[in-house]
């Protein structure tokens, strides 16, 4: 009998050079899923990434710490226990300008891809 579930115990660790931990549990890199990606992330204090205008919706749930998100020019801060949904095609920048690491979950619909995130030059 085929199982109707899969327990993921070996996420894909996305290589980074900025100190951020990205563990993709489901998505293009782990199981080829283009419909959704689910990742666990830890952003170190002082971290930020370039602006981007993704072709996917992104949901973020903060587990620990705080995260600053600039969305079409407006700065929004979400803290542990809070979540946010950002519509596709918004110009956004994620950052952790705070003194403690930020641990969070990110879910992208459709799945994250480097071709559809449209990061601006650093």
C-alpha cells in the first residue's frame, strides 16, 4: 500500500554567503515541487538582502526575534508569534537590523525559484 504522506527529515541546506541559514523542507530543491516551498530560516543580527520583486506570494511566521520588511517603500516589523502575507509583484527587502537572530518559517506560493524572485543587484 502506498503511503499518503512523507515525513521530511533531510531538508536542502541552501548555500549562502551572508550567515543566514536556509533549510528548504519542501520545494524545487528538495522534492521538485513547483507549487509550494516551505523553508525554516535563521537570519543573524545585522543581516539584510537585496530588494526583490517576486512572482510568488510569500507567507512568513516569526518564531523568535523580529524581522524588518520594506514593502513598496513602507517598513513593517513583525515579531515572534506574528505572521505576514505579502502579495506577488511587491517590491520588498527582508532585513534583521536588530541585536538578536530572527528565526522564521517562509512559505512561497508557487514555490520559490531564483528565476522568479527578481533580486536587484547588490
